[in-house]
C-alpha cells in the first residue's frame, strides 16, 4: 500500500474517533444535571 | 489608566411592560422579545459600559406581585430578596397604560427597602389613549427619580444610564403598607429574635406560601400557635386591598384621562380578530399565507444553496487526491451538510412570520382564541402559551411551562408540547411533501402549502387528544386560568426581527451542522468499510453500500421497518435522527451520495427515481404519508428529551413520553401505510 494512502487511513481513523468522541460528549453533556450554559442558575435555567 | 468600576442592576416590572426591550437597548443585545406576557421565564444577564463603568444588567421574569404563584415568579422573588447584597439597585419599569397595577409591585419593592429608580415606559401608547401622566408629581409622591422612556425607539435610554451611573437609586424612608394589628406582635417578635429589622420583609415571610427571605432559626421562632392566625393567602389579600386603596389616591393625582372620542385601531381590529367565528377563519388564512410563503419565497434561495453544495462536492471530488479522504469530503460531509442547509431559507421565513405576529400583538389574540377552544380538552389557560411557541421549537416552549402554577397541568403541557410542529420537522415535511404532492395550485393556493398546513393541524390535534387522555390519568382538582392583557397592536420591528431571524437561522445551521457533520463522518466510515471478503483482510474498503457495515446494519433493521413501507436507507435515517429530526434529511443526502447506483442530480430527484428491486417506487404516496405521520408523532430530539427530564425531574415521565410517542409514531405509520399501499 502506498505511504500516502496509509497516511490517509490514519487521518481517517483519527477523524472517525473524534466524531465518535464528539457524539458521546454531546450526549453526556445534554443529560448532565449540571447546566453548562452561560448564566445558569439552580432555578432559573440558562440564558 | 483609570480602573473600570463595576455595578449590577436589576430590571423589574409587570409582565409585558417592555423589560426585555429595555434590556436589549441597554446592553445592545438581541434577546427575544414579544408583545405578550411570559416571554422571559428565566433570568438573563447582559453588560454595558457607560463612562468607564461596567454595568451588569439582570432581566428578571415579569411579576405582578412579590408573592410567587408560579416557578418563573419564584425566580423573581428569590433573586430580589436573597441576592439584595449583590446588586446596586432596581430599575423599575412601569407601564404608562396601567400605572395602577405597576404601582402595586413597586410599593412592595420600596417597602422591602430595595433602592430603586422608576422608568415609565410606553408613554406614546398611553397618549394615544388619552392618558397623560405627570412624571414630576409621581417622582415627588414616590420620593424617587422617575424617567420617561420609549425603549422601542431608544428614547430616554441615556438618561437611565446616567441615573444608574450617578447611583440615583433611592430607598423609601416610609412604608406605604402598615402591618395589621393582629400580626404586629409576631412580626416584632421575629424582628427582636433575628438580625432582620425590616418589618415588611418579615411580613412577606408570613404572607408568602413559600419561604422567600433568609432569616436564621425562623422555624424555632414561629410556633404552631403563631402560624394559626397567619393564613398566607388571606394576608396577601389584605395587603393587596390596602395597597390599592393608597394607589388609587396616587393615580388620581398623577393621571389625567381625556375622554376617548375615536375608536382605537386595536378595538376595531379585535372586533374581527377575536370574533368567535371570524377570529378562527382569519387565523387559518394567516397560517395558509405563511405556509404558501414558505414554499413560494424560499424556492430560489433553496435552489442556489443546493447548486452551491453540488458544485462544492464535485469540485472537491476533482481536486482532492484519490482515496478515502476524497470520498469522505465529497460524498460524505458536503452532501450531508448541504442536505440540511438547503432548508435554512424555509425555516427563516417561517420564524420571521412568527416573530412578526408576536411583535404585532396578534399572537396574544391567538392565545386568547385557543384558550376558548381548548378548555374542553383540559388545556385551558396558561398551557396555550407553550403550545403556541412550540411551533418554533419545543425546548423554550417546555421551559415556558414554568409560569403554570398547577404542577399537574404543567406536567400535561410538558408531555404534549412536543407534538406541536417545530421548525426541525420542516425539512422532512418539505422534502416528502415535495415528493408526493404535485406542484400545482388551486386558485393560487399551492397544494403543497395546504399539505403542510394539514401536518401542522395533525400535530396540534394530537396534542389536544393526548391531553384529553392524560387528563383522565393525571387528575387535577384545581384548574389554572389564564389572565392576560391583550396588548395594543403595534407595527412590528421588521429590521430587528430580520436580524433576530438571521441569528436563529445561524443557530440552526451551526447546531444542526455540527450534528450532521459528525453523523456524516460516522455514516461515511460505516459505508466505506465493510466486513472482510477475503481471509487475509481485516476490513474490506470501498465496499458497495449494500455490502458495507452500514448496509448490514440497515438490512438487520429492515424487517422492523418494512411493514411501514421503508427501505433500509430510511431506517438508517430514522436511527440517526434520534439526535434531531432534521438529521433524517442530511442522512438521506449522504446515503444517496454514497450510493453508486443512485441516479445523478438533486437529492429530491434521486429519491423520486429510486426504485425497489421489484420495480416499485421507494418513495410512493403511501410511504411518503407514512413518513410524515411518523415524524409528526415521534419524539426524535435528544435535546427535547433532556429538557423534559430537567423540567420534570422525573426519569419515569421522560421515558414514558419518549416511548409512547415513538410507539404512537410507529403504529400510526404502520396503519396508514397498510391502508394506502
């Protein structure tokens, strides 16, 4: 296999892993009890 | 260099007096405002700098009194009383049209010993009604600085900034409410046993149903015997009656009302717009006009966006070196993002019309019309506001249920609001309606616009039906009722709303774009790679779509979705759109782009020409209607699920809602397909 192709597969592997990580992070963040947005208060949601 | 000073102020007033408009003008922000009560249900903060002083402005939800009756009012009261040390003063916004009501909350704030200035807003509207307010007399009576403003037209704002800079906030030296004799002894007892010396603050503690202030050892001081003679609601009524007696004296001194000879435009319009028959006819016509515009006005920009992404995909396919990266970019990411971006103009047009209607004051009439119609379904009163705002997005709509004081009614509203057709359903409805409904008109009205309106009505009727069913399970003894002002009609701020829509469309593009970007990478990887075909292979690369991992997953789930008329590509679309509904279209765009067998052209053409192995159309009329019904009822939005969980604080109700909506979607789609096929 050509070196450039191997490099492409390595890059692809990293991109796919990042995408999977991003989705998992988004899911955990969405369902976390703590509000992560700006101006969040215990009773007043986030602005 | 001079050091920058810092200060915090609160914006306070009754609902719909223009607090959010004032907040936007002061802080140069684009916070959503509306010409009806309850737009702000959470505190918002912004900043501005004036003469090297940084001022943090907190916009609290509107309230009529210091005593909370709902969660959004509780936010207001708690912040006002508990955080008194953190702010310099209160900018109290009074409504020139209704000074009597504005003064009730203002007196309470003064009696709490909170430093304040008063801003009388909507003077121009009051003058139109023949109401003249003597500002200097008002300032003299209240013994605080009072200013006139017209926040909408940026008049008087600099004076307010100057007053805030000069710390013109004043604390009242006298109390306008005298504590009744029956409670005086108890109030003095608490005062002598605690560090709290403000007698009215102690009174609010007795008169509020919930604990508002911070007084240590309060439960040890108030014995059971003491609380016997203090029924909170009675104390509140007593206070309100007494206050209005003194307020009436003030308003008679400051207000001059000329007899109104001419009928106001608002009154003329309301004769038709809230009429028991014509009101509904006009509302349906307005809806039809909006949906007609969604198809008609968006046609050209949608074509431009689609052409741009097709060009970009071809361009990157030609320029990038051969290999997986070329395939990922030109057949995975670009078609995926393009597939969803193409609907941005339609969403923008829909939201623009909704904002114009809100701004003009018409939305308040819609709430009034709905209230009358929906009472038999158990969705009376305050539930209507979240339902109406759910047509834009379910998330803020669910948050706005905070102003429903009855917990059970609030729960029912939260559970049924996701049935309302939000803007994320629009891309799916638009593409499927485009596939199954011909582009023809009936007396100038597009059949597609009528079909879109029917979809909105189906969502609305399902919300009604579900609340009717839920009403019999979640029984509520106390009914909440809606008390709202019908605001005067105002000319909408076309330019401001346009800017607001641009912001919302960007929010949609960046929000949906991020999701579809990551989803399309994973979809591409699953379609590019497949199980090994030969012994010495770890993975098969450049597999045909049918033999890829994605194809395998799709084929595995096909038996479950085939009775609904869907092929495996649609199944994958449904799976990915659990993240957000609009991802369905992005997914199909990626999948058709990756499929070598798919015909060339735009996504809708590829979908139209796609055929099953038996020669039947993949997107037949029956399949199209089945998809439409599925998405009308399915809870395909992770963010909404999270908000429901956050607002109900109940995993049981969140799960029940998600599972039942999905089951309803599945079986409705199944039945309709089996009937129509």
